């Protein structure tokens, strides 16, 4: 699909969706924000910066009287923001439990809503000249714990408090300990830059940082690193990349949710943005970022998207 045509579809669909879903185009009598007007601040797991930046750009471009300020943080810090009245929406990798929901709702006197809107893959990245660029999950566990047969150093976006590290410890290592030699980079792009200059390092980041070869920034990243293959869950000896189709079908072994948690007490800008993440255009933006959208099925639609191996 031509980019111009894609943008036209975005404009038309957003306009039609919000006209039907949100009614009037004014702030309420108390001066609170609406999906069409006002300012809000949201808190987001830093792992999702590329795709959430894209979502906000499209939302604001079609609602010029809105401004969404976003704070990108380690996941634990975003969860702390659930207690801050001025932050009505957080985006994380895990769902809120019923006990947590009830406790926060009772304490803040708000109704909390959550929705899984996409699934994200953890990509393994290596130096372009690294001899090892395909791993079994057993080898991944050995890498993470420092027991791999070769001298390879795991690199993360921090060694605690981040969604990536929490997933690897909880879901891959089942509570095991990370290698004492693991390197903590400050952000996901710092992980990429570290791998680009260290041939014996292996990085773990969200696929939205390196999946979209049409994005100019990610093009520059992909010139410096290589995305590794992981053994498929359904076929021993077959190695695959973290592409949306592999995530959809459960073939890629390292997958996590992208969840919004909303505590806005009225239908304001945060509510409008959360709704946007669920509608067709928001879901399509997730797909273009190489995440798997969970609420729309684009498999039989006549839309041509560039998709292929990540080299």
C-alpha cells in the first residue's frame, strides 16, 4: 500500500470512529478533557516507546486540540504511577490482578479498566558478525544465567524494574537468577548501541524497536545489529524470527502482552486514546510495528503490508 493512501485511510477512519463513539467535540462544563480536546499525561513501559510514539502521533494529528504527554519509564515505576491522580492511564506488560484492582479502586475511589490490545515479542539481537545468531530456548536460558558454552554476555534495559527483565526472570527462568555478568543498559536503544560495539554480547529488547524496516530510525538500528532466530515451539530444528504471524500462531516462544490500565473517572482524553488503541487504525499501527494486534484480524483484508524476514 502506498504511504499516502495509508495516511488517508487513517484520517478517514479516525474521524468516522470518533464521531460515532464519542459524540460532541467540546470539553465539559468543568473544563475536563474530552477525546477531542485537552491535555493528559500517561505513563508507559519504555519498551513500547516506538509503537506508542506512533500511536500518539496519529491520534494528535487528527485531533489538533489534544496533547498527550508521555512518560517512558521502567515498568515498576509506571505501576507506581497508578497512585497518581494526574496520570489516568498506564501501559504495561502485565495485567492488574483482581486484588490489586480492588485495592486501588477502593483507595482512589475510581473504576479501573484494563485491556490487552497487542502482543509483543522479545527479540534477541546480536552483533552483525556474531557467529551465533540462532538459539534454542535451552540455550537462551543458559545465556541468561551465564552458563552458555561460549563467552557471551547478556544485555538488558536494566537488571531490575523493567518489563523485559521481569518477563525473562518470571516466564523464561521461572524465578531463576540472571547472570552476575549481565550488563544493564539504561534504555532499549542503549542495548542496541551496546550490541553494535560488542561482538560477544547478546541483547534482549521488545521487537517494536527493530521490527519495522520501513521506519528510518529502525533502519539505522538494523544496520548495526542482527535479529537472532529462535527455535520454533512447534517444530524442533526450525528457527524463526519474531514476526507477527509467528506470534499469532504461538510459534515464537518469547511473547508478552501489551496492556493498558485506565483509571480516568470520566470519558476524557486518556479514555479516548485507550479506545483508539482498540479500534481498527490503532490495531493496524500495532501490526505495522511488528506486534500482534489482539482485537482486530487483518489476515483476510485487502491491505498489502510489507512483511518479511528481519535480516
